[in-house]
């Protein structure tokens, strides 16, 4: 059965890691829905968060092959209930819209905020799950959206084990 | 250029072999690594030199062969500019190397090379590629070398889970029909002795994958055959009758399993494997043991009871008799004066007492060699298994001879595969190495023709081959050569080849339309193996 899975990969900070990780999905003909990367809480350890829809069996095999990469420290797979996740969306609309009171109402009701106001355009920011940022998109659509961008998912896990604990375990077993 | 200029000063300490094509270089390095337990090293220039390594990298990755390939690259300021002979070899080789790295500063060279050798040879071995930009090659630096023994993110020596071993021992002790499958992992972990002790204590029949041949002597009473598509009848059908299936250092390749959904469903599976990603990849293991084969076998042998499985072994023997009788009958029906591939291999095996290093290419002759050569020595069967690379044998045999100079090295090659890397005869000429080459010439791309006959109504679409005069070709490279067509001349010809000092090419004309049987057709279960 196919489900949404969030894969977290912790790697050394080396050139080409993104490519090395994504080709493992490509090879199995799996499409990645979103991917984000940033430094983790441990200096020089990078965290990739990859979201995809597939079967448990497939994602487990992918994890195995990702962990086999020399520069990968650890990879995890989580179901939706095991993580807290968030995305960010930016909406650019014409500043003229501000004179119309209903934009303000939409922003308030959706807990969004205005990042910047230029004489020509303004940028609204909303963080949330994809359904929430999509809902705001639908609501702003009648005002004319000049530009829209949504980030990939960032996620932290609910279990309390810290990455540094894993790193210590790894170093011990080495 | 700077690397080769430096090599000029080290001709006494580094044995550089000049090949004719980079693919030849990498297959030779594979042959060297496979027989010697050392890491093979290859140099190639940037651009086409680097891309010519691709087939060998893929081959070495799937067949777990330790290699360090060093490629030249354009100067770092030219990277990404489509400079002359620039290619993104790091990007291209990423999926087919165990690790790769681009060096742009000379000071990185010692530590990266140290890391490369450590990664290539540890854990499940594999190929590593190091790309060095031209400016880094020209740069001077203070040399400091430290051996690499540890990388934070890389765990080649898994900790053996003793509870799993106990669990496995319990299953083995209770088993009535246990069956052991071995792969190349036994040889990669140098666990031949531990394997023998385990087998002799447990009394479990042993079958081998293609790459595992030789890890356990074929003449041992507990050896029951070769697995897979063109393997033996007994081990294939018994896979679906055993109660405990133990797999060590093998990865359940589809050529071994046939239809996975009908593979050993009745058995409890114990899988000992150093590469964690192979566990449960194809066959779900009841007891997965992520470990080095040698270490796991030692502990497992200590935990099992001494046992014998005479009745179970009898079943293998009687199945073997069925196979031998049926193949004999088929041969009688087809009786012809033409030489058969198996006769050539059987005689060669007899004359060399199963002790030569046999390097094969890919196709019918490869399966015949796997079936009929009595591999009794570890690391004596060198072939391209996972990737099935035609053109592998000739260069790999050259490398094997460099890796095991005291051994007789015999390359057995088909007329098709031979012509894919035939230029390496030039390497033999120049390096004056002693490699025996047997071409089994059936004037067809035989394995494809066999499939066309069996599954495509004999529509022999582009498989018939017209080949050059191989004897004249060998002689052009100053290699002694002969051609035979008759059974009567076979023994003398083989002896003459083996007794000849230096390289020798023997072309044997064999039956045009011989098939390799038994056979598990694609999509069939191992128990549906065909004997004719």
C-alpha cells in the first residue's frame, strides 16, 4: 500500500551528496515530492528531508541503499504520525489589493503575515502544512497572485533520541 | 601527463602495465584484484579515458571487486566550461562507484588516496574513483601520508549479533533438510576454512552461486552443485524442498532465484551478509545476520551440534543422477562428430586437475565452464557475474596472471566476446605475459541464439557471426596459436597449449547449435528447471 513517507538523511558536508541521494530514488523509478537540506543541530552534519509517496517495502530498501553511501551517517523513515513538520509559502500580490479590506481579513483568518510592502507589490508569508498553504493560495487567487513559492517539508521527529546519541553509538561501534 | 611523468621515475618500484583501451585496463585490474585479494589500480586520462572505465566500474560494483581508479581532469578553473576532454566523471560514475571524489588541491592527495584504498577494500569491497584536476597534479606540496583505518560515516565491520547467531544455530540444529548456499562473500572474507569446518560439523549440503565457485571444493562429498538458471538440477529443485535455507555472502540474484514469489517459501531463511542493504532486499530472512562471513561462521560452528543428513544427501545424489542421465541421453540423440563445449572444458579440467585459474567471458561457454570445470581452489574462477560483461575475459585474464604469476591462467572465451576487447592481445605482446586463451567458436552469439531457438521460434535475428582468422590474428601479435576441429586432436592441442612457454591461443571449433541445459527459463520457479 502506498503512503506518504518522510525520509531524513544525515550526512557529512561533502560535495555531491544531494546527487548521490537522489539517484537512489531515480534508480527505483520513485518520484520525490519535496526535498530540503540544511545543517543539522550538529555542526557539519547535514540533514536532508525527503518526502515521497511509495510502499513501506520500497522505502525501507531505499533507506538501506542510502545508508550504504560512505558519507551518510544515518537515515530514517517516518510516517506522518511520527513527525512534526512544516512548510513555508510566499505569495506576491499587487499592493493595490490592500485598499480592499477583504485581503486583510484573509490574512488574519489564515494566520498569515505580511513580509514586505512595496509600492507595486506585497509579499505574504504563511507557514503550515501543505493543505493550509494551499487553502490560502485558493483564497488569494481572486486578488491575482503574481508569484507563488512553497518550500519543501522540514520535519523533526517525535521520538526523543538525539542525533548526537546516534553519532556516539556509531563512533563506539566503529 | 604530470602523473605519468612522475611514474617515469618509479619504473623499478611500480609495475605499470600499458593496456590498449581503458576498458581493458579496468577489467585487468578486476582480474588482478579477484585472484590476489589486493586492490586493483587503474589510471585513465580525462574525458574519453574516464568514460571508457564505466563498464568496468559497474561490473566491479555489482561483483564487489576492490579497485581504485584515478582519472585525470581538466584544470579546476576550467571545470564546467566544456573544456577539451572535460567530462563530469564524478557525476557519471556516482551510481556505479562505492565512493568517488574530485581532488582540486595537491594537499588533499595523500589523505584521499588513503581513504580510497580503505573504502575500496573494506566491508563489501567495490570500486572507488578519484578524479584529480590538472592544476592539482602540477602543484607542489609537503608530503605526509597516514593510513586510513576509520571514517566516521562508514561502518565496514558490523558488530556480530550473538543472539541472531544463537537463533540461527537453533534452527540449524532442528532442521531435517538444511541447505547451504554460498557466494563470493566467503572468498572476500577469506572464510574458506571456517566454511569447511561449519559444513563438516553440520553435515549440510552446499551449493554455490556463479561467483562463489571455488570457495568450497567441487570434489568435496558435501558439495551438491551450482545454483541458478544454468545451474545443476539438484540444488535448484531442493531449494524448494529444504526446511532451512542458509545463505552466506550471496545476494539472491534473479539468475539464482528464478521467480521470487515461488522461491524457498517452505523454508526458514538464515542470511549472513556484510552488506546490510542486501538483507531482505530480495528474500525476506527469518534470521538476518549482518556480519562478516568469517566471524559469523566461527561462532555459528561453535553453536551447532555435530550432525549428518545422509537421507537428505541421498536425495541430492539421486537428483544428480537424473540430471546426468538426461544430459547423456540428449547427447546421444544429438550424436555428432562436432566437438561440444563441455567436452573441451571437462578435458581441460582433468588435465589441470581443477587447479588453474579460469577466466571466462559471458555466455554459453561461461555457463559450461561454471558447470564442468572442477573448481577446487578458492579465487580460481574469475568471471563477470552480475553485470554479464562480454569482453571481460581477455583483459581480466591478463590482470589475473599479474595477480597470481605462479598459476596457470586460462581464459575461456566465446567467438563473440573475444572480439569485444581483442585489442588487449597487444598488452600480452608488450608485457610478455603468459596467458592461455581458448576460444570456443560456435560461429554464433550462442546464448542469444539459444534463447531465440527456445523462446523465439528459431528466429536467429542477428546472432550468426563471421569471424576473422583468430590464429592469424594471434600470430600478428606474436602469440602462438592453433585451431582444431576434431575430437581426436583435442587432448594434444590442449597439452600443447598448456606446455607452451608464454601465451598461446587455441581456437576450438564447436557445434554451432549446442544448448546449455539444465535451464530455469525466465519467470519460472527453480523447481521448474528444464533438463532438455
